[in-house]
C-alpha cells in the first residue's frame, strides 16, 4: 500500500481544482412557486413559533438530543411564549423546566450519530415534556398552521431544508397542507436525493403524494478519524464558524486518548517500537491541535466541550486492525487531505496559518495508520484479513453521505472547507487508496 500521501494529496487537490464533479439530475420535481419557505431558527432548526397548541401553555421549547448520550443533555432549537411566564416562582419553574429530559423523542435522524427531538412546556407552575408522536399530536390538536404540518413531517425521518424550497417548503390546501421534503444524498454510485410531496391532514395524518429524483450521485466521499467509545455531546455555537470549530476542537481532543489507546494496543501485540513511539507522538500533536481549535472556536463565540470516551478493555489484534482500517486508513486519510485543502484555500489568514501546521501532522498520522495496517495484516489469518478489507470498503461507502452534506458558505470561504461537489471530487481521486 503506497505511503507517499503527500504526493497523492497533491494529485487529488489538482484534480479537484481542474474538474469538480457534476451531478446528473432528475426531472426537477414539484413546482415550488406556490409554496412558502420553511420558518427556521439559525437557518437549520425548524421554528415552532407559529404553532397553535390545543391547550393553553405559557411556553414551549423544541429541543434536540443525541441518542446514546447518557447525560441526556439537550440543545434548544426554537421556542414560543414567555419562559415560566405564568409561574408563581420563576426560579423554581425555570429549574424544573431545565430538568425535563428525555432519552428518546418523536423525530429521530441518524448521520454520524443519531439525534432526536422533544418539546418541554411550562403552564403556570406545571412543567411537562412531549416526547412521543401520540403526545405531539395531542399537544397540537387540529393541524391548522403550516409549521404544525412541517413539524409532523419532521417526525417521519424526512429531511427538511431551511434554505432550498425544492427540499423544504409548505403551502395550505383545501384539506390541510402540503409539505415538500427530501430523503437521501447525491454522493456515490447508486445514491440519489429524492423529493417528496407530502399531504398533511387536519388530523395529523401524513401521506405521500409524489416522489421525484432530484439528483443522482457519483463517486465516493469520506472524512476524519473518530476514537473508539466516544460519547456524543451537545455543544453551543452561535454561528456556522463557531459550530464548525467547536466540533473540530472536540474531535481533536478526543483523538488524544485514541492515540494513547493505539499505543497500548500496539504494545500489547508486540508492534515495532517505531510504531508505538509514533502513536505517542501523535497524541502529543493532538493536544496542540485541540488547544488551537478550541481557541479558534472561542474566537467565533463557540464553547468547546471536553470529550467523553468510555473506558474499554484492550482488544485482540484483529479488532485493532479493523478499527484502524476504518477510522485511520479511510477517515483520517481523507481528513488529512481536507486539512491540506483548508490550509491552501482558507481566506481567513489566522485559520490558514493554524491549519497549515495541523495538515502536516495529520498527514503523518494518516501515514501511521497505513503503516499499522501493513504490519497488522501480515500477522492475521486470511479470514480476518478478508473481514477487514470488507469493513474498509463498507466504511468508504457509508461515509458517502457525509461528503454530500451541505457546508455553510462562511465555512467554505473562511475556513477553506470543500463544498459537497469538491468533497466528492477529492474522495474520488483517493478512491483507489481508500478501498
């Protein structure tokens, strides 16, 4: 397996500049001229300010949670009314409202992690939670506003865009409402974005009226290494750059214990001293990266959150090799390429300078992943090698969706991230290596 990643990255970056991938398109979908765009908070969260509950409430708050986070931490998405406005003791009510927590909700979505949503309410001194579809329908009563129809569609695992009417829009009809939503991604052979026209009745029933392919995907995509046992957390970020660097800081910090664990598992299985040393040095690199990215996140108003990684026993060599093949050879290799792209393209001078140094380290980390891969595969039986190769290929396919996700324009321009089209092109250039 080639280890000259710098040469491969240079070729991939040249290819991405020379010819971005063009998507083949479907029929164009529903005419959206009679539809209204969705009402959203921060261009991403569905607003509930325009809903009309069946009963009287002083305040309602739509919250997002991450499935599998044992703390049941939540993030406010949108709200209406006055928080604890009718309470006899504002402080007591506010504390009780903050304590309304659910580990599951009525609108699960899954990407790198699975998220869900629920509603917390206050009415006088009474606080409550709405966390099932049945409870949501009872809370809303008759569906008589566009946003109530949109919220019900969101419970059905459809994607709702706050910026593109072809993938998120609503209009009133004689029998209720029609909502445009989408599913799927256009990145990778056999993938597609489908537009769905959905009818929402006054009783809350959601029925599909039509389905159209908007985009067909080609190529493949991938992105950075994740440590084994990482627990999802909720972070605060007031804007796209803050959100981006808060996430990056969190993952950089989580990579520190990941490399310590790699060192310990390499030691357990008798790896050469140069591989063990490289793992320890990589952990030290990640400490510096985490500090730099945390400072960047705070610069844009974000609040970095320390990672939580579940303690786990050291693993057999086959498990170590499989994890390294997926998280190192696929994800970290692509992440290192993206870091180089950012260092070259970021218009913010401070961001470009930080990422220029980080890109060098991340490329070295990716090379370590391939060195560990070569060493481990020589020591495993044929059955394990086949399983690892299959898992590596599967990981490359599964990460296709992540490359196709839209990237905020500010993150593309200021932080140098590739947009979806270029991400696909970059990954296609690396495809022979990654799979």
